[in-house]
C-alpha cells in the first residue's frame, strides 16, 4: 500500500478521518423525513491532503491502488473519485476557492456492506479540506454537503442519515436524528449491551439497486396520502387505501418511525431487540429489500443465546446485519454465528467488533 509521499513526492499538509456507521433502527426512513438511530463504528476512512503542483486535482485510493487526475471543468469521474470531486465542486459552489489538491485515501470501512463507506469518504474529505484551507464549515454543514455530493455526483438519492452519523456520531452512543429538522439527541445503548455487525458476504451497490425505486414509491405514496412525506403519517392503518406495492412500502416507513420513537423513550435490551426483529421482518416483507443470505444470517442471530435482536442494516439488497447482544459476549457470539452461517454455504465476516 503506497503512502502519500510515495504517490505525490511530498509529505501531506494535513489529514482528517471520519467513521462508518451502523443503523440500529430507522431504515429507509431518512429520505421520508423520518427518524433514525445510528451509531458510529470503529472503522474509519482517512484522507491526507496537500497542494497539487499543477492545475489538476490528483486523487489516490490506497485500497484500490487507483489514481484519478482531474480538472475542475472535467466531467464527473466514476468510482471513489466521484465523491471527492463532488465535495470539491460543492465547496466551490458555496463560494470557497479550492486550489488544485493532492488527496490520498485509506479506509478501514468495508465497501458494499451497508456501513456507509461513501459517507465516511465524503465527511473525511470535507473535514480535510476544511482543515487545509481553514474553511468556516460546521459539522452539520459538512454532512449536508456530503449528502449533496452523493446525490448530485454519485447518482444516489440518499437521505441525510449517513453523513450526519459520520459527522456527528461516536461509537459509545446512539444518535437519534429527526431528518426533517436535524434535531438530534445522543442516547445511551440499552444497559448491558453491545453491538455486533456481521457482513453477509453479498455485496450491494446503492445506485444499481432498487434504492431509487423505493424512494420514488414512497414519494408517490405520500402524494396519494396527501402529506408532505410519509413521516407525517403515524397510523399504519392509513395505508390501507393505497394500491400495492405502495401500501407495503408506506406501512414499513410508518411502523419503522414508530419503532425509533419508542426506542427513544428508553426501553430494555429485550424490548429494543424485539423492535430490531420487527424492523427486519418489515424490511423483508413490506419493503422487500432483504435477500436470502441476509434472512439466513439474521435468523441464526435471532435464535442465538445472548442476542436480544437482529436485523439487516443499510439499504439492503445484500450487505450486513446488526445485532444487539449481551455486553462482553459479542466476540464469542460472532464466531459461533459465523461458523453456522458459513456451514450452510455462505461466506460471511465479522465487522464489529473489529478484533473478533
């Protein structure tokens, strides 16, 4: 893996990092102006920056061993560089002068596992440029610019959750976020618990998945219900007037918001786990974003002693599962579950705790 000096011939001027995130409750609610409950994970993306010696930006990904050289007037590049390029373009649209940069990326955040590797890259990039140029940007504005970079330059109509979690969350608490108002509250995990994240081994890509289709279905459901967004409906019975599949999509969002709001009141580990289990069933049956491998992994977790509850996390269509487990047992549970999962023909891996 080549470092900054090997690629660019100089030492970096500054560096910044940002974590991935795992979402415990509130999946597919953020682009419906709803409520979410993520936490940061230990794995981080780190960006080192310096000034380019010519008129081009130079972006290098150590994990991909890939370099992209690009000018401001060039078309948006593909892959990892699209997120970085989008962040720089948006900063310039904000009125900041961004000189040509050298930018070196390393990341521990797994790609395609539903842990927001893209948001971590966006937030780390924006933090790095803020540090390098002493820009007047707060952490909320960084999250908003990161979201717009993903929408406008990577083609994913994402909500604000991932970037807010990467910019504001820590690994010791959950971050309750109202995605309409950006009102937020740091809350403790249920007593005597910790988080376990296992990758299903089935990668997924947001732009190429049914993500944008689900968003369009939710917007149509809100229009038919005559509300600004599905967040404005709290009674699941209200969806019965909708045609299929809009009825199912709306029912998931409404019940999922209600699950987050219940958890916000402070519930036992057992009840929190029940909410997670109900969330997975809703994502599987009403939102139809699970896959057989994820259902298998979640079922094994749910029946394992010491696990309070489990669900898919992220957009679905592959990616990872998250479980709430008894404190101090995550490593042992992870190894037991992974063996059972791999024995039925899959290839999973433990993501959190990272040393499991």
